[in-house]
C-alpha cells in the first residue's frame, strides 16, 4: 500500500468511527455540569478522580518563573499509554486505537493501544472495561520493550507523568480486535508521522521512547537512505551515542542538573479565586489580562465508543496555535540537534530539555530569547534554513480543546551561527535517544517533534 493510501484509509476509517460514535462536543456553563463542582476554589470531579483545575504560584531563582501565578491541571496519578507490538524483528506492527476525544481536531486520532487514566481502567466511573488493559497490568508472557514514566506539558500540568509501555506479544497470542483498533507497520508509520492531526501526541510520545531498531529492518534505523541525504545524516547521528566532539553525554546531564539546582523552583497550589489575574465566570475560568493565553471551559460530550458514552468535563482552550521547532545542523561532520533547557512552572524538576524553539499554544507576545528570535527570523525568512518536516498537531484531546502546535524539523546551513546561550546545547540523535530513557529529562514537545524524523526511517 502506498503512503498516500495509508492516510486515505485512516481518513475513511475516521469518518466511520466518528459517525458510529455519534460524536458531539458542546460548551456548557459550569452550573449545568452533572459531574464537576468547585470546592475551595478548585474545580474537581465528584469522584475525586480524573484531574482537577487549580491555581499554582511559583518562587524561583529564574525571572520567567519567580512570582508566576496561573491556572494549572492537577493529575497526580499516572495514566497508562501503551502499545502492543507484533512481528519483531523485521516486520513490526503497532496496534493503534482510533480514539475519539472531545478536544481532538477531526475528533478521532490514532492513539496507543491503551490510553487510559487510572479512573478509567479501574472503572471508578462505572464505565465499560478498557480493551487490552490486562496486558498492561499483568503482561504475563509479553516481552517488555518500554516501561518508563514520562512527563507531560509543564506549562499546563503540575508534576504530571504518564507510564509509557510497549509490549511485544508472544507468537501464540490470539487477540479479538474491535473495530476501533487496527494494526499498522513502519511503512504506514512513515506516512502518519508527517501528517497533520492524524497521530495523537500520546502515540508520538510513546513511539519516541521505543528503540527504533525495533521498527527498522535488519540493517537498522535510517539505513536505506542514499549517501549524502538528510536520512543518511540521521543514521550517522543516531549511531553517535556519546559524542566526544561537541558535548559528551555526561556533560549534558551535568549541565541540566546545574540549571535545576540554580533555579530552585518552589510551588504551592491555590484556589483559583486567589490568583491575581484570573476570574471564574459562568462560562469560563479566564485571565483578566492576557498572559498565558488560555481559558478553561466546560464541555458536554457524546462518544458512544468510549468507556462512558456521555459525560461533561473541563478543557483548556488556548487563543492561538503554538510552535515547536527542532533545529539541527551538521557540525564537525555530524548532524546535531539544538536542545533548549526549558524552565516551566509545572515541571517537578523545574527544567527539562525541550525543542530548540518551543512556544506553547496561546503564548502572548514575542519571546525575548535571542536564540528563539534568530531561529524564527531565519525559518520564516527562508534564510539559511531548510524545513525537513512539518505538520500541525493538536494536543491531547482529553484535556485540551483543539489546541494545536506547528511542529517542524529544520536544518540550518553550516554557516549559520546562533547567539551564545547557557540555555542551549547541541546533541546527536543518539544522545537524545539515550536521554529519553531517563524520566524527566526530555519534554513531551521534544519527544513529539522527534517522531517527525521517522519519515526517513
């Protein structure tokens, strides 16, 4: 099947799934909610499960964080985001879920086999069982390829982590596949990663954590690319696991640790009315003066294929799209990627490595970061910068209402010199893949951006 045909097939399937779900998502006032209530200024579910919406105030030795106050999502218990895999080695296929979420652009996007909060898979809400959850709670004879905690957006969540899992099924496993699930291999994945709003953010995040040798043929990742091509440069960068020429892996970790200690982030949870710049009215939790660029609104949802077929919930709704740019450059003969140490109010560690340019949806005004400013100028002006991949991606549709980021991978000409900054370091693709194995080092935005490279796998 050709690459466009894979996308066309999913597009047809999506229309069928959305129609079968009788999908609806409509805003409602808070007092029309059957499930949510304000308690001590915090918006909570009646069960105490799922998540809550509160205020967060920060103190830190960093000008962007010290004194910051904003609305934040609290979800302390990790969800499970997991794929079942078959056909390893040589013909790996992932079992995707066609998942309908209230905030998804196009309603349905391809999700991991299981994408479920604890409240869902323990059926605390009284809904139906989560398909295939038994593999992830008791793997049995399945081989564990990935099992690690990974963070979510530090500008929207306070200390949120999910459990990322990839399991290889035993050869004798016999699965009954519901209509909302389909197997896809690497040929399809190459098409999906560069397509807008088709592969959801959680799927991208889990796939970024997987050893890409599992997905490639016997010659390894990026081996089929012609000499001198961008794909061939990716292969060399992927194999450079500890780059002695620019910044050894241990030095990258030491640098990040120094920034975290120096930042000394401290936060406290507040009731929303205690925030100076936020108000609660009948339809929204919103800013008085634009700062972070989002509001929280309540929505009533119908999706007949979900564990619970109708419900209402709050969703973050941003005022504009964000931008996530991963810049790379051939330096000393090796392709390296520019990583930014991003200071975010919701990170437990205060700082994680993110994409070269990372402006969240709704961001108000230009960044004062000279590196980001120079990158934006060159990319937008087509000056010494080649866009290698680009797509639009809506953030996780269970918490965000059609909040999109423009994702792109950009190669800078070797003659381009960016401003010096203590918040940036260059790393090979192999180094980044090593860093992903440790929770709390690599942001979800960077993990999602990395999956664009799989178009060349």
